[in-house]
């Protein structure tokens, strides 16, 4: 399993389990119906645990375009691998969302509210104010990337030497799962904390394509926030890291 396949599989597992717990809580007649936000946040954190555990030893477990871009800007990941990583992550997210549809097929058909169905694929704001929604995604992703850069003491295999591949896997599967759970519990109430374009964009595309009763629209007018916000948050975190490194050197 090479790095690109690992990113695909890791992101697939992340979205399958993450969007799966949302479907379990929101869709009609599931065993976990009305389980609440705590169940969703913990489920997403454990989904991250599984994705990182699988992809970490091979690719570093970015499983998130914002992580890949942030690491590249910080000089900890080669730019010539960025595009392939992001493509693998987006396809993995779409594949994971497809499996959620297969798994909960009859529950999707029994659920009448189109908003609940969309929530099983992509994020949406509790209060639609694009400026504030953008800030929420920027801050949430900043926390994610900041912790990865400053606590993991990252190294990247850029040559023939054997080093740990940089990514969320550098923190270890359990710590990064707790990190994402903390972000969800503390910062997730405004937008549903995408903090990952692959977790939102790929599944949103699948929502638009897959046949469902009472599906409703895919809310493309909001779709740029879960992409632009995480990327901006990653760039800010990488900027902090670079300034800190410059201050240390000088």
C-alpha cells in the first residue's frame, strides 16, 4: 500500500464512520436515533482514530487537504505530492459517503426531512452568516494544524533516511482522535466543524448524485465555506510555524 492508496483508504474510513455516526443519530428508525451531539463528536473522533491508525504508518495520515497544504507551506511536505494526496482524499471522502448511503439506504428512504439527509453528507451552519461561519472553520482548523505542527515535533522522509512521515499520524492515533473530539465538542456548534474539505466536498457531491426520496438540494451556496475556511486556517497555522522557526534561528 503506497501513500496515495493509504490516503484514499484512510479518508474513506474517516468519512464512513464519521458520516455514519451522523446518519445513525439523525435518520429515522435507527438504533442510535436522537443520540445527540456528544455521540456525533465522539463518533467523528473515533473515525479519525481508525483513519489515522490505517494510513499513519504509510502516508503520515493527512486524510485532509488542509493538513496536506499546511504541511507543504510549512516546508514539511513536498509540493510535488500535494495534488495526488488531495485527489486521493477527495475520492476517499466520496467513496466513504457512498458506503454510508449503501449502509443506511432504507433509513434514508424512511426519513422525510431533506435537511437531516444532507447533514449525513456535509456540514451546514446553525446560523447562516457567511463571515462568522468562515471564522468558525478557520479557527477550528487552525487548532488542528497548530497542534500537529507544535506538539508532534514533525519530521518527514524527504530522502533515503528512515524518518516518520509527517501528518496527523505523527501525533499517534489516540491523541489526534482526542484532539478532533475536543474541537467538535468545543468549536463544532456553529458550522458542524468540517475542518476538512475532503470530509465535506466529496460527500456533498455524492449527495447531489445519489438517488434518495425527499432529498432536497445540496446547498452549493454554502459549500465554499468548508473548503476555504479549513485551507485558510491551515495557512495561518503554517504561517505561525514559519515565523516561530525564523525567530528561533535568528
